[in-house]
């Protein structure tokens, strides 16, 4: 009993205090954003945006406690005490629910909406507030949370190389505009923090996204214009500066900064300094941009995914033919559009990767272990798993078919087989998962689907791309501490155009990766992280460690199909 209490306490501490510099920065930004939005009250002392930050953070899998603390602080500073109480109530709900399980995203929104609405109506009735206004603000919080969640998820993707979709770009720009508006018309010695923020956001977007960054200028400028009393010249000024910065991004970071600064200075002196960024604001926005490392917002290559390759004269005749076929497929993808176009575009990208890839000496090696058990010993396991080498990459994947037995096994096995084939011919993880989902959904049966938990590890440098569709969390043991890998996504075959959820991490020598189906995670419950730590720390053999985790799940009454996949990654000497 005492050991169970210690393990539960240890797990709670790890869940709250897991540390990385990137996570600390993200949590800090989330705290200050929630505090700022919580202090902004557009409806007679009632603000829906602070609690919307809490919903959005939990909705996409960020640490919601920082958002709760920030929102409560903002409400208390602005005197919205009822809303502060709602934020604390939502924090308590998240804590109690998270101790038992990790509910689906839609249930998270519904639970927090119910808690917030119930608290606001009860408190409003006690203190004589307008109940219709409170109920309306609670409803606005839900819609704002969906937009904020998509914007925050897009913000997490900025350091990576994947281009943002139109929806992600718009929601990210909407989030920037809302933050700018919440800064209101504050001025410090004639300098507006909102203007600095709007300018810096537009400058970052211009360097990262090019011409589409004008959307940032429009939304951020709109937020500043509304806060400043409706001076629409601000929007035109920021949009012009952003457009010039985007046009010069081919010259690199400093080219964009020079274009933005010179345009802003010309507009300032040309208009007599009315309705534009003044020189101190322009200098501070440029300083923020200059001080932030390029690696945090700019990928290694600015080339768009659809750019056609230019065949190198040194290519062999076969490579030239493959390059030509790739160009034809890219053109057909643009003509057809829709799902067929996506398939053709994925194939073209795979062919381009096949002729431009460079061989490298693997820097890592992996030891793999797996253990599985069927729900009923007389039936086949509905889970399927694979651990396979694909060139210089390692594929780890688990799929859980709907239900159990042969039908579920066939569904999960088909999903993994198709995924393996697509990755083998050169598809990246994002495109391969999208194609598998589209093909399964297009069958039209409507009654069968499969979860997918996939990680593709590049053994050259340890970069791992993981994607989850209806799958539970995976875990990495590093230096005696457990880190959770979590992403939301519908199972494969449910919706044809389901959004992707792939993310990237960098593995280090000595890391142990644990993946499992929900039968194992549900059985281990609150002791999951403590057991992973104990077993993987004391058992270096990946096969024995996975078998011990499965045995613990069975001992605790697990009755579903169960699968555990473990991998230990070590650097290769020399």
C-alpha cells in the first residue's frame, strides 16, 4: 500500500514538473497569454477568453495548469472574480479527471463547458449578475477554444519543416489578432506594446510563410486598430511593411528585417507619424525579431512541397526518367485535386526523395522487444504490431482493430501492411498515414476502423517522427525520467479527410521508447509511469521489459487485447 502511494505521488510530480527548455518556454507563453486574455473583458466585466485558453490547452494536450493559473491571475487583476472562480473550478475538474483517464478531445470541451457554465450560473444567481450574459460568455469560450487550440497547435509546428495548412495559418493569425486586441491601448512613454507585438508577429510570419503572412498583418493590425479606437490606417501600414518583408525573404532573415524597417520608417516620415508605427516601436519590433534564433521559426529549407525538382546533369538516365515521371505526377495532382490529387502528390514526393536521397552511416542502433496477448486465448489478437527496418530508418507501429478476434486483426494488420509498403517506396510518415486513412475510409463500409500508433526513427541522427490516430500515449525513458508523447487524432477509416497529427522529436543515446495499445494503458492506470520507470530502469533487455509490462497489465485484470512494443536506442561507436 505504501509503495503504491509513493508511486502515485511520483507519477503526479512527473506529470506536472516534466522539464525541457522548449516545454518551459511554451508553458510560460501559455501562462502569460492566458493572463493577458483573462484580463480582457469585452462584456461588462465578463471575459470568455481566459477560460477559452484553459479549454484550448487541455484540448490539444498542452499543460492546462499553466493556462488555469494565468487565466485566474488575469481575472483577479481585472476584478472578474466570478470568472476567476470558474477557472479554478475547471482546474479542479482537469486534475480529478486526469488522475483516472485521458478523455477524448470533444469530451474535454464538453466537461469544461459544463463546469464553467454551471459555476457561472450558480455564482451569478448568488451575486445578482446577468445570467444570460454569463451563459453566452461560456458558449463563446467553447468556440474561441477551438480556434485557439488550432492556432496553438500551428504555433508548435512552426520550428518544423512542414508547411501549415490554410486553416492552421488562419487560426494562428486569428490568435495573434486576439492577443493584440487584448493588449488594448496601453502605452509606455508613447510606445505601444500591442504595436510592437503586431509588428514582430508580422515580421516573423513574413520570413517564415512569405506572402500568406499578410493574413497576420491583417488580423494583428485589426486587433491593434480596434484597441486604438478604429484607426484603419494601422492595418494598411502593417500589411505594406509585411508584404515588402515577405518579398525580400529570399535574402534571408536580415533581408526581411531591412525591408520591414525601411518601409516602416518611410511611412512614418511620409505621413508625419500619424496612424503608423513610430520609430521606437519599429526598433523594438525589429530587435525582438533579430534576437530570436532563426532555428526557432525557420526550417532548413524554404522550398515548397510542390516545387518540381530540377534534374542534375550528373543524374543517370534512369534518374532523369524518374524525375520526369515525378514532374508529370505533380502536374496531374494539380489538375485532379481532391483525394486523387493528394495521392498523386504523395507519389511524386516519394519519387523525388528516392532520386535525391544521400546515403549516410547510421549513428544509432536499436534493440527491439515486443509482447502481445489476446483478449480471449481462443481468439486472435485484434492488435497488430510491426518493428521493421526500412533503409536507414526504423519503423515501430501498433494498430488496434475495432473489437477483437479475427476481424479486428485483419483490419489492424491491413493498415500496418499498407503503411509499411508506402514507407518502403519512399513516402514520408505524414503522407503515408494520410493515404492509408483515405484508402480505408473510401471502402465505404462504415463499420470497421483501426487505431494507429507509428514512430519512424532515422538511425542516422536519431530524429523520430511519430503519429497517433486514436492511440494512447507513448513514453520515452531518458536519464531515469519518463516523458509522455501524446497527440490527438481519429482512428483510421472513420473520416476520409481526417487531419494529421504527426510530430517530431530527437532521440538520444540510451533512450528507451515504449508504445502500447489501450488494453495495456487502461489496465495499468495510475501506476503506468511508475511501472515503466521501475521496469525499464532495472531491466536493460527490451524483450524482457516489454514482457514484464504485459505481465503487470494482466496481473491487474487487463481483459482487452494487449500489445507492448519497446526499443532501446544506443549510439554507434565510431
